């Protein structure tokens, strides 16, 4: 019996073959047309390209893995990736990479792209990876993790890497799909999707999801263990509600996509000096966009044009006790918000010259329509901040993939970004990709990337909070050298070794000035060096696995100390074990992170977290059923907290469960 | 086993169960590697997949009497123009189809089309497409190409790539002109059928 599996591409296997039996090499010719239609032939560096030829170390997670490992959010997916880490402060999730996970920073040194659309918003330049992320992970077709400096092609925020999400389209559905899940901590999620494609070239997908979790009923924080603060117990303050909407419509060369997410999260940690155990402390995040894309090939000239409108709105309602020490409490609700709208367009041309030069060139413009930060006490009303700084930026880029010899490629590119806040940023990258023999490839890469100072750092100016803005900030800059070695072992096992060393200058850090005011300045520097190695494999009986190890040292340039929240070792492994051919799979996952330093100078122990998902499909037509246990061994571990927290570190969830049912018809 | 050692060393902080689990994971991962049973990974080259499509098309098309005259042992798949397949055809070359052997050959002009049941027109021939299709005329040949709008301009099967997946359009009228019977199963899978 022939079976097909997907893994970053495709695998074929004789499912009936057991361990000891001889297996045939994968042969596409033995696939049916339906199976061939599911094979992806994909691209990594803005145009179609094989992973081994991309000017970076790239790994891919597919929708198949998302199901089989029971991933609930993008954060779950990221945690399993070589060199990546995610920490959580019970409000937002923070992505660290290459040992750089400085607390108090938002996710602005990673660029997130969804179907070619830039997701980082325009106030904090951050991305969301928890339930406040735009796309329900069920709708992900594939996520590409492109490591290293990527500003030469992608501009701002492509500092340590790019996470590129490609969503599932109407043609992948051909009907209706309903999904429902229930899990520990009273967590429920439902989704309805409908997608279809028509021979005329018309395709559509619409989907909506809703999530509700009560969270932990009681969270104990010893830092607040006082009768006046409920003995350190935050009661019913961990709940979270979110919803996602997605619509993708395409007709011939045009694609119109709209996405929206809204999330409400109660904050149990009394961050930012708020009153502890006050049920009114919540944050709200809304993010959405409309994106119209046109792609057409005029002969050998590929044209891609894009016009988009984006929205991001955040606000928090925070209780503050304004009473002087010793006086009875005088709690006032404060509202902090960022309200943002922007539009932009992009034009990109691709052409091959003399059969040796594949050239990609383009330009981008982004104009901000609303860029407002606002802070006030609700009752009695008092305004602390209401600032609107409309900024805009544009960029031009050019990249040439020059095939010097059939097995030697030089990929060189440069991008010029212009921000009206600080001026210009130039980001070059050069990669030499050498394949001495068919299954081996070496990549030597030098790249520079930047992160522009964001509106929060520039313009958040509230003397009453002892915080002032700094419109003179310059961008942060990274210079990075990488060596990537990729080897297909045996027939189709892939080994990757990726070493890197980067120097970061002009890091924006919050300082206390002589006048006791907090201010952001380009004062810090860091160096991060490391090596990651990863082995990916797929076996004849449907067995699939991935094991990676990362060693990294991220140090402060001035003190030479290892950075806060920077584990030196990480090990990640995941397996898909077919229990009943093509029908029932076990997906164990294991993640180890070594000790990390906290802001308070403490050391958090290293830990191992194991997850296990049992996934079944085709038991009944159209039905998929899965059961997952997260943190299977109930490991107690903590993530470092930011300066906004009284707690130096935040304990993470113990063992939780989820069951999920998906039905397609 | 160095990996196992590494893991257990790194898991110094972990308890026994976790180390056991880690060991199990590593063993499961390493064992099949050592026994050399690895299978495919990585993204697939577009033309490897297209070659498999071509082979499959042959199974779903019936040639008229004239089309199957000539060599009864071979079914000719001809590539007209610059060969984009590289080694991609190796997997299908010589495979049995309709009791014949699939023979792949590269041709440089339509005059060499004699023994071709399937004609793949490379995108290098884009500029000459209308001449080529005119020259093919009513010959009993299954024309396939990934030149844009191939099926719409009179070819029989045109590849299109949508969301990195390969789809195809079929021109029913062109198939009839060439006296080809395309199975309803294939027609059903087509993105669009041009009448």
C-alpha cells in the first residue's frame, strides 16, 4: 500500500513495511495525481527556491506537524524550533532567539510575515505569538523559520530572523471544516471554515475561530504574600478570550486577504505597579489587515504588487493606588492605549538574466495614518499622555542570485530603508552557497540588519510616570557571520549545522537619567555566538523525527556577562510515531533549556518539558481526533520577568490536557 | 550514542523519568538512522513533481488508433526545447505504462516528433508556441506545457502553479482534435476544463 506523508515537502513510503523490511526509495512516479497535487514546491527567499539553496538556515513546520504535535499557538510551534525560545509572563509571550531574549523588550527583533504581508505593528514593532496572534494555527499551511540577518530583503525587524507563515487556501479545503477543542483550565476553542476553488480561477476561504479560557483559578505570588494583598493569591485573574477571522479570496492574478484578531486577557501579575488581585486589570489587543495582491508573469518578468491597510489597537485598564503610603487605598483606573492605522504598498520584480542571474528588485512604502499613544485616569479624569506622531518609511532593495558554476551560487543583496524619524538604514547581505556534491551544501553568509527605534521608545513621554521619550534614537544594528552546512544523509535524512557570530551595536536600552527619568538610549551592545545542529528525518513506515541542539553565548559587550533570559544550551526533539498506518500517530515532544539569569540576578534552573499528542485521522471519513498532554511530567519551571514585574520570575503551567476534534465535509 | 550521553548530561537537572523519556526519544530517533531507513525530506524540485505528473497523465489518456501505431514497445515522451527536468525524468524513465515502456527524449524541432505520444513543450519555446501548436495540428499527440495559458491557447494540458502546488488545466477540444480520450477522473481533477 502506498502512503504519502508531508514534511516540508513530501515523503512516500510503503506503510506496510515494518522495521526489518526492505523499503523502496521514495519515488514520485508511484504517487497518484491527487497525491502529487498536494506536493508543495516552495520558496524561501521571496522567490521559489529549495531550502538548501536559500541564503540562510531555513527549517519548515507543516500543517501536518501542527496537527500531530497538538500545537495550539504559534508560540507552541516556535518552542520546538532550533535556537528559538518563548517565555510567558501570563499576559504576553516573548520570543528569544540566538540567546537574545532580553526581558522588557517586545518581539521586535523578529519579523513575522503572513502570506507576504508584514505583521509587526507600527507602535512597538512587535509580533504576537500567543492567542493574540492573527492566524488560527489550524489555518497554517507551513511556517518557515529563516534564521539570521534578513534586512537586506525584508528591512526593519528582520534582525535575528524571519518567521514566514503561508496560510491554507480555499483549494486546500474544498468544503467545510469544523473544529472544536476542550482542555484543562476550562479552555475551549471552536472554529468554522469554508473554502473552495472554482475552475474559473476563483478561490475563497473564510474562517472564524473563538477561544475562551478561564485559566488558573488561583495563582500564588509569594512577593505579594501579605493579608493586604490577598496573601499573594491572584483569584480568577488568568482568563483569556480571543477570536480570529480570516478571509482569502483569489481570482486569477489577484488575491484579497483580510485577517483580524481580538483578544482580552486578565493580568494576574500586578505588572507595572498596579494593585494586586484587582479583577479590573486587563489588556485588550486588536490586530487586522486587508491586503490586495497582484502577481503576474509577463514573459520572464515576474511582477508582484501589493496594496494594504493595517490596524492595531491595544489598551489596558489598570488599577493604581494613588494614596500616599499609610493612607487608606485610593484606587483609580488608568487606561493606556495605542491606536494605529497604516497603509502601504509594495512592488517587486523578478527576472532572470543570461540564465545565470536571478535578480529581484523592489520598493516599499508605508505611511502611518494613526499612530497615537494615549494614557489617562478614567475617574477622576486626568490625562497623562496623548501623543500622535505620524511617521512614514520607504525602501528599495535589490538582490542577485548569481549562479557562478552549477554548484556555486553567490546571493548578494542590499536594501536601503528611509525612515522620516532617523533617516537611512542600509542593509547588505552576501551569501556564498557551494554544493561540492549533490547532497551537500555549504553556505557562508555575511549580513547586516537593523531594528528601527519604535514609536513607544521615541515618543512615550509621561513625566508623571518618570518616563520621557527620546526622538533622537538611532536604529539598532547587527552584523552577523554564519556558516551553514547541510547534508542529506542516506537517502533523505537531513543534517544541518549552523554556526553564527553576531555583533549588535546601538542596542536601545532603558536608562535612568540624572533627573531620575527613565529614557531609552542607544547605549548597549551585545555579542552572540553559537552553533546549532539539527537532524531531520522521515522513515519508511511513516516515522518522522527532528532533533536539535543549540549552544549559544550571548554576552553584553561592556560587562561580558551572559545576557538575562539567555540559556546556553537548548535541546529539542520531536517524533511522529505511526501506531496504526496512516490512521493513528503518537507525537512526543521534548524540550530542554539550560539555566537562565533573571533581571534580579537570580539563576533559574534548567528544565525539560515533554508534550505528547495522540492524533488520529481517517477513522471515519473527514474526522480527525487528537488528545494532547502538555508538560506531561508536570515539570515546575519559571520564566524570567521584565522590569515591569515585581516578581523576578513567573512560574509556568504544569501538566495540562486538550482534546480536539476536526470534521471536514 | 554520544547524543544519548549528551542529553542525559544536559538533563542533569531533570528527574529520572525525564531522562528515561529523553533516552527513549533519542533511541527511537537514532535507531532508524543507524539502520539506514531514512526517507524523503526537503522541498521538491518543481520539475521532479511535474515529471511524475506527466507519467500519470499517460495512464489517464487513451490514444486513438493512429496514435498508438508505430513502435508497440515504447511510449514516447518528448521534451521540445530546453530540458528543464535535469535529472527529474530519471524516476519515470523506462517505467511501464499501458503495456509499454516510457521513453524520454529531448527533441529540438517539431519535425522530430515522429515517435512522440506525449510532447512536453518547454517554456524556452514560448515565443514559438503558436507555430508549434499549428505544426502539431491534429497529430495524435498529448501536448503538455507550463507556458502560461497553454490549455487556453490550444494545448491539451497546461500546468499551473497555485500556492506552490501544481495544478493543471485541460483543453477538451484540443484533446478531441488529437483523437485523445481523457478519462473523466483526470478531468475532474483539473483546475479548469476548456471546452
